[in-house]
C-alpha cells in the first residue's frame, strides 16, 4: 500500500502472529492507509506443507483459513508466504498462502523437484572442494516470473585470472540427448539417469582438469 513500508507488514517468524504483535502493528497502520484494512504477511521456513498448514519443525503447525497453494509433490523444505489480516475482534488471522520448495535451510533457492535439489547439493559440494584449492566457483541459474529456469552456469576462476565457464541444462526427461548450447561454454544436459549414474559428475571432473589447482578433484553426490 502507498505509504506503508514492507518491513512494517512482513514478518519472518511465527511468534508475532501468536503473541499479538502482528495484529497490533497492522491496526496501527490502518490510519496511514486512509482507514483501510492493512494486510500483513509472514514468510516461514517450513519442513513440510499441505493445503491447509505449514509444518514448522518444533513449533505448532501454522494453519490458514482458506488454502496454501504450491507443488506438494516436491518434498520440503519450503518457504511459505502467508497473507494475514486483522479480524473484527482485533486478532491476526491467516488467510491463504503459497509454498515454494527450496534447496535447503542455508540456500533459499527455488527448486522444482527432488532431482534438481540433488544436482545443486552436488554443486555446493563442488564449490566447497574448489574453495580449498583457492578457486572461486560461482553457480547461477535464471529466475523469472514463470519460476526457476533450467539453465545452470558454472564459472570457475583461478587466482591468476584463468576462467572456465560450464553450462548445464536440467531436464527431467531421461530420454533427452544432446550437448546443450553451441557457444564457448562446455555444455551438458543433466537428466535424473545421467546424474544417478555419475555421468554429470564425471563430466564436471573432466572439464575441471583444465583449471590450475583442480586436477584430480572429485565431486561427491549427496549422501556419498
């Protein structure tokens, strides 16, 4: 709303919803909005979620009055954004929400499947290994209003300025073939089968041989 700062109507913990802080602040903001009701929102890290509730680990489930939308075929964790309002009795009321599957509690990057989560966990392990050798590894993926993109850019840079750029394409279809983009970046199409059988990680290791300090570096799958 015009004149209302986002920081005044957005919370990242559930406690202010329960202890009355949210209702009190939203009621105070009503005058600034020309006496119109001011909605609030709470953004929660949830281990699980369903159509009516977000599961917050040790805290009680966060239940909404209408529904939580999202792709629940993908296991948690999630970031859950819930819209709230103040009811006629002056209490905060959770109306509806949206649950977005994310990589993990340290990386709030959206993922569309458990397969994608496994691929990025392996790339995080790669970053950690290369960092120990003084190599800077940056992993990027495109985001748009339609959701997370399927293209992954992997850039590895040595302290002497030498740089290697790799390109991977996530594809849930095991029948997909091909080498990806036709540009200066080495490309690989990652499917669930090519990740599970080690083909993707073997390709990464083979390409990294060209970077000083990374020779013989191995990449582990999550759980290895």
